[in-house]
C-alpha cells in the first residue's frame, strides 16, 4: 500500500501526513475564537502545504496551523491556528 501512496504523491504532488493528532490548549482557544472545528484543522494538517506552518486554501480564506511532534505521546499536537480571509473574492 505504501508504494501506491508514493506513486499518488509523485503524480499529484500531494502530501498526506499520517499519525495521531491532538490540539494544545492555546490552539483550541484560537480554533474556537475563529469558529473552526477539529475536522477542518485535521483536513489542513493532512492535506495542506507545508511552509513554516501548514496552510490549506479554501474558497475565500486560508487556514494555517503550527504543530509539533510530541515524543512522549507519540502524536502530533496543533500549537497555533490562524485564519486569513482573502480580499476581493466574490461569494
């Protein structure tokens, strides 16, 4: 199955991060303030492009998350959440 994923990634240029995911206290406050849900953040984490954070573009906004690997828990932890609205985009 790993070979098929590698082929798909090479063809599409996609990245699919695997592994367990949780959210830090501060990031959960940011998520709530921005009216986002965990499913959206997980979508950004799994499929977004990596810059210094992970960014996923949607129709008229982008979501950026920062994360780290927690070696003790053996999972990724979302540490920050940002929402960027695009100006001049028609709804």
